[in-house]
């Protein structure tokens, strides 16, 4: 009997597959459908205090095995978002509230409202690479990261996940600063750009965006592995997962669960069942009975 259950970031999951923040998750109905299609949990779009429209188009560039996006954190603002969470929660599975802010008091306010909306955990976006004043600008300062994580851990009673950026020199330094979190989520997108050679200008209005999709899997894996080797903490892997063996690689590098973003955008909701079945098949063929038997086994 193959057991796909896992405990990640302080919550119990039926399978290791979670929807990553920012892909089809601004809306409660799409989140509910993704949960019904086999995701064990969803992370919401990152929500801030005020409504933001994001950048003007073009905000996405599609390459062969990657996309580059600079959405600009569009979101309805925390006051308007509770209804979407309630709809997603009808699926009876964990909904994780992703939030972004520039300082600890604002993160705390947003987290408190997410708790009131009934989420199972909070994911701190400390890593968006393309919005001034937020994301990586916050998440690359270890003192600020420590302050935010410790402030939230002191007052919020549900698990706190910290989503980290690959766009830093020393991931272990930032991971240590966030080590009181119930999970470190690695990685957000890699800062990147594309140029339109006919127009002789950058493709994205914001010039810089975040690279995601299969192209970033080796980077994400390396960062998960490095953190697992150096720190004693729970890890959730994300970045370029598009099939079962990608997910298993992350688990063997140390992740207790994984998130899927761009592959859902590209392949549709069936991706969750497809990967779950692929993981089960691999475990059956290899005589592995539980996800726990695979976590971190490749770390030397
Ligand atoms: C269109 C798009 C929007 C995203 N928005 C967010 C966001 O709001 N908050 C966040 O933490 N990450 C956001 N991400 C990053 C993803 O959650 C994920 O970390 C990244 O895309 C790598 O995973 P993937 O290769 O499976 O997409 C976004 C990614 C994409 C492609």
C-alpha cells in the first residue's frame, strides 16, 4: 500500500503536491477546482494591504521551457479577499494565505486577517523579484527577515512559512534568519529579462521579471539541497516541477512537500493527478512505502 501522505510546514497533507502562489489563485473558484483536481493544498496569490492593479502588458514572456513574468503583485487587497478563501475552503483541504509587506507590523496585520479568514498556514512572500520595496528587497536583508519571522511567530498561532529568493548570495544566511519558521519554501522566481530584437527593446514593460518553469529546476534543487545540508528545518520545494521525477528529486534533496506553478499554467489541472500517480508508481517499483522514506535521502 503506497502512502502519499506527508507532514510539511506544520500541516498534514494527503499528498506532497501544493499549488504555488500566483498561478490561478486570485479566485476562490479556481482554487477550489484545483483542490478537487488533486492538489493537497493551495497557496493563495500574495495579498497586500491595498488593492494593486499590477503592471501594464506585456507582463509575461513565454520561452520553450520557461516563462518570465513581471505581474507587479496584482491583488484585491486583504479586506476584499476573505470571500475567495471561504470558497476555496469548501474543498475541505488546507488553504495557505500568502502575504507581502515591507515591515514586520504590516506582515503581522495581514497575517491576523488571514487567520480570521480561516487559513491553515501563512506563507510570507520574502522573495518577489520585480516589485520595488517588497519581496526580495525585504527578503535579502537577514535582520529584517529575522524581525518579521520572530514577530509573527510570537503572536500568530498557525504555522508560518517563509518563501525565500534564489536572488541572494548566501541562502544559508537568509535561511538561518528565517529558521524559526515552520517551513522554508524554496524558491521564488529567478530575476531575468528578454529582449525583442525587432523592436530593439526589453519585452516586459517592467524590463526585469521572474524566470519560472523547468529551466529553473536545477537552481531550486541546489538551494533546497544546500539548506537541507546546513540547517535543521522543514523545507517545501518549488521551481520547475513538471513531472513525477522532478518532484521526487526535490523530495530526495530534502523537501517534505513541493509546490507546482508554471506547469499548471502550461498543462492544466490534470498535472496534479498525473504527478501523484507517477510518484506512486515510482514508490511501488522501488519498494518505498511512504514519502518520509524519500525525504533528504540524496543529501550527502
Ligand atoms: C505568473 C506568476 C505569478 C506569480 N506570483 C507569485 C506571487 O504572487 N507570490 C509568490 O510568492 N510567488 C509568485 N510566483 C512564483 C511561484 O509561486 C513559484 O515560486 C515560481 O514560479 C517557481 O515555480 P514554478 O517553476 O513551478 O512556476 C509567481 C509565478 C508566476 C509564474
